């Protein structure tokens, strides 16, 4: 049976509605919610003493329900004589049903306090053709005519963009105050019954006397009871579209698996705040057997652990989903600059959104109970140490967090790229002259690519060799300090463009300069060109610098560091037995191929290590044959860290290394 319109044009035809009501019979079809779902909004904006006109009433029981709870002056009108004939059997004192066109009523001017429209505007406005707009102009003119000053036009609508835009423009021209509220109960009922409701809105337009230079009022109430003031029609359109887009995403998640389409990322922001409070990433298991009946849980990532491989990259999150035993996880990231008191509070605050991200569930007669998972029993400890601004890199924050092994880690984060840890150091406690102090542990390397960079140095140098090394990119100085600890006789010159980063490294990450460890503040590209013609050469050149523009597909290094003329300059900087070590992060296959071919044309031997739990790829570029193989270098490196008491165990697994090496 055709109960829903085949097209939006049919939805607005009188013949359709006559046919619709005959088919439907006595059971009202409440497309936009029934009285129980709308009563909170209606009671807020309609007084029991108001005289109410309900336009396009259909066979809805809304007018009857309002009358039953004390509203005593209600007039219902509809163009369909079929429905009015039926509804007249329900007439009571103070409740009328009249066959009348809302575009051409016979009521006196200023005779109503409220005009209530539930879906009528949507039905009359399937498009923005001139003939349609002429009809809507008549509707709005009649609404303006029959309403008293201070009266309200309350329109329950799905607010397609062409409808909302025209409504806002027309009532702005009239000088009315406009507020748009979401009707969550109408959506929640649909979800609880196994349906997937579109967002339903109530537009409250209050008739005011138009005055010259009067500031127009635009407000939205989309989440909870918080009312937000909008500065313009465009801002209001954007806010409502964001709510609709989120609902569409949730509807898609409710109906299918993400196995073949990647992840869905949603930011959750409190009303009147610009920065997100949570980011929720929805990921599905690869081998979902029954996409119509998936298991589902939420996973709360403790504060400041969102950078870890397991939580911070798609590959890691796939592993997390697989190990969880569920088909889908909603992985919740907590943002800095917000206060979170407990896991329970986070769960309660996100529960409504998490419910809407659930997968298809069979026999969903009631809302399922969703398990919440996490690491440990709390949301983690985080302490801000410092915050500042760099002209080169923007805002930054230095934080200390406790990891799963109870280690205290100090991190540098640039606020322009909060998903990336710029530098990380581990703290340790030592006794100095009988007093316990907290210091930087120089034996700790947070990044695996730093470990393999040091392995690359071992391929061209012995621990006690005297040679020159150039590091482009300082960060917190962890790599430079570690290389200095391993190769005490080497002279290490580290170049960074940002003097603030240099200051941070000294004050917060324990960087100590001496005759063998120097920092130069300069543009790395210009510095390499300037030293490429010198007689003094470097045994090792390392690039460990990130790009501020990741839209090009390369996150490390900036593309300027990969231009052929600069790579040739690097080649000229090296000793005959030297190596160029490149921290490379590229997500575009053809760009990687182009860079790789460029490196192979310049250097005699190129190999790489693709790290399993990092997005980084470490590229080794040799000017000639390396002094020793990577296996022998690993043995030397493992022995070195034990002899210097940097580590008690091997830092490189030789068997695993074999599987990581790549020659193309």
C-alpha cells in the first residue's frame, strides 16, 4: 500500500492528501511526531489562554490532545473535505474543524495568538520554483495577517535547506524574531521503535513591530536547553545543517557496516563553545559475518593517550576493534583544555550520541545496553607544565601524563596539530646530594624511527669514531641528545628554524649544549645549500622535520626538503662513506614512488624500514656501500647501549628487522 508519497511534488497535492487519508482510515499518520513527542516544545511556546490556529491539520490528533490538556480555543483547518468530515465528529466546545485553505483564510486580522504548522510548509514547498514561492508567500502573508502582535508562528518541519533559507529570509524581512529548536523526543521515539528518524525542528517566529535599525534576533536550541545566539542567517543555516549532517551519518551507521568504507569521525562540541570536547571515531571489524546483527561497544581513550598507535591511527584502531571482541567500536577521544572528572561522567555525557552510532541490530524493540570499555579504571592523569606561542609554529602546550606502565612522560604539542606529539621525554627520579629530583631520562626514545635512525648511524660509524653529524629538526632535542650519548666523540650540529623550540628544548626537555653538541637557528634548506660546497663533510645527515601542510600528502618532511636540488646538496654534504637518513611520512602512493625514484637516481644504495606501529618510514640513502650491514650494525648498536648503560636489553630485534627492510 502506498502510504508515503512517491515524490515531494505529490506530497503537496490536494488529490494526494484526499487519497492518503482514505487509505489511512482512522489511524493518524504522525510523520513529525505525536503530541507526546512535541508537548515539551508546544507547552513552552503556547499558553493555555492562547487562541490557536492549526493549519493543514489532517487527521492528526494534535489539536484534540492539546484541547484535552487545557487549551480551550483551537481552530483546525485543512483543504481536504474528506478529513474535515471525519474530524468534525470529534468537535468539542473550544475545538473546531473547518475546511479552508491556509493560503486564503476568511479569519479577521489579528485574530490568533498562535499559528501552528506541523508539516504543512514542508508539504507546500517541494522546490523553489517561482510558482511554489508564490504559494508560500501567500501562506506567510496569511500567517502575518491573522496573528496578533507578539503572536507566534510555530512550524514543525524537517527543514530542508531551501525551506529554511526562504523562511528565514521572509520573516527577517518582516522583522520577526526567529528561534529554531530541535525536537529530540520525535527522533528518539523513532529510534526506540527500530526506525531511524530524521531531525525534527520547531521554528518559532515571533511577530514584532518592524523598526528601523532594529537588531534582528536569530537563535537556535539544538542540544539540550542551551540557546545560542546567531549573528546571521548564514550562521543559523550552518548550525542546522551540521545537526542534519550528523543525523544522516548516524542513520547510515545504523543501517550498514563500515567494513569497506573506512572510519567515521564525529566531533562533539558543547553549545556556545567552538572547540570540540570529544572526538568519536567509529570503526568496524574487517570480517563482519552478519552486517544486520553486529555487536557494539564504546571505548574511552584515557586523556592524552589518543596519540598512541592503538588509538591514533586507523591500523591501530582496527587492531583495537579486533582485540575487543566486538564488531564495532565507538572510540572516544578526550580533548585538552577540558575538564573530565571520571569515566562515569564521560559515559553519561556521551551516552545519547553513542546510542545513535550503533550498528544494525535485529529485533531492536528497545534500546540496547551498550558496554563501555577503557584502559584501567580512570580517565588518566594529565598535568599542564607550560603553554606559549611561537611566531613560527603557533601555540604550544607542554604536558605530563602517566602511561599504562606508570611512567611519567613529558610532551610538546603544537596546537595547530594536536593529533601529533612533537616531542616526548620520559622522566625519572634520581638522588642528587641526598635529595630526590626529577630529571629527563636521556636513554629513552619515544619514537621507533629515532631508534632506527641511530641504527643507520651505526652502519657508517663506530661508537668511538670522531666525525661530524648534521640533524635537521630539533624538537625537544631527544634524538640529538641520544645520538650524543651513543657517539660521544662525534660533533653533532642540530639545525632548527624556530628559536622558541630551542628554548623549549633547553628549559623543559633537558637539552644541554657543549662543544660536541651544538644548535644552530637557521632555515634547514638554506643551511644545507650553504654548507654543501664546504670542504668539511658530514658522515651523517638526518632529516627529522615535520610539515605544517599535510594536505600535500606528505607529513614529513616539508616538500621543499625533497626537491632534487636540495637532495643533491645533501649528497654533496656527505663523506664518501656517508649516509642520509630521512624520516618520511607519505600517504599518497604515487608521490612516494616519485620521491623514491629521485633518491635512487642520486644515491648509490637506498633502503627503508616501514614501521609497524607508526606511520613513519625511515629511508637510508648511502653515498656508497655502507661500512657494515644492517645486521652487524644492529649487533653493534645493541652492544653499545648496554656498554654505555643506556639500556639493559637489546634495542633492535634482528629477526624483526629482517622483515622490516625494504629496497623499493
